[in-house]
C-alpha cells in the first residue's frame, strides 16, 4: 500500500508497520493541516485529533513533541515546569530538521531523530484517535494505547 502513498505518508506507514501496527495511512482529498480540518475530513470530534506540536527547549535546544488533543491549547508555562526548562514553539525549519516533516503534517512517529514525547491526558478518553501522517492531507487512526506504545510518551496534563 505504501507505493500508492506520497513519500512522506509512505515513511509514516512503514514506521507504523515497524511497530507491528496494522494502522493504515489515508491521504485525503481535502486538507487535514489543522485539527478542525482533520476532524471534518475524517468525521470525528475535534478532541480525537492528535496535534503533534514541536517545541524547542531554551537552553539545551532539544526538540519536545507534545501530542495534544485537538480541542486543547498547550499551557507553555506548565509544560516548561514538566521538563524543567523554558521552551517555545519551534520554527518551521527546526521542525523540518528534527522530524523530517513539515508543520501541518507532523506525525507522532517516523521522525529523523528520536524525540522526547509528552502525551495530553485528554486523548486517553477516546476509543480511537486520528494523527497526522506526514503531509497536510494524510492521517491515520489508532488507539491512545497504541500512541503510548509507539512514542514511549509520558502522559501529562498540558492545558
């Protein structure tokens, strides 16, 4: 199936298979760049969308991926307290360099380098969630438990 997908979406599909998941990446005809766009495209609640946001720590310049429920906004002060270092949203170049993907299509897996991952506790309330799959038009469905397993993420309150 990855042969039919774009290069970036195929990379995510291969990463999912490497974890033994049967999740299928789907490239949509419409944009899934924002959480609202993605929820409309797949027909789910906004909270079921996983926003993979990349932050950069201020001193160590490390990337942090925060998997946030589409209905939530990240409290950056609270997040900084969780990682014990000030941070800010990463710019587009840093996101591309550290993940291999563009903003609006950053998946929770398949990155250029291993990232520390924090997962919004609100995602755990859903039976299924949807995440970006490498492009602003590609998504895949998974369970919160699968997200925890493939990211080795730490569940936190982000709002």
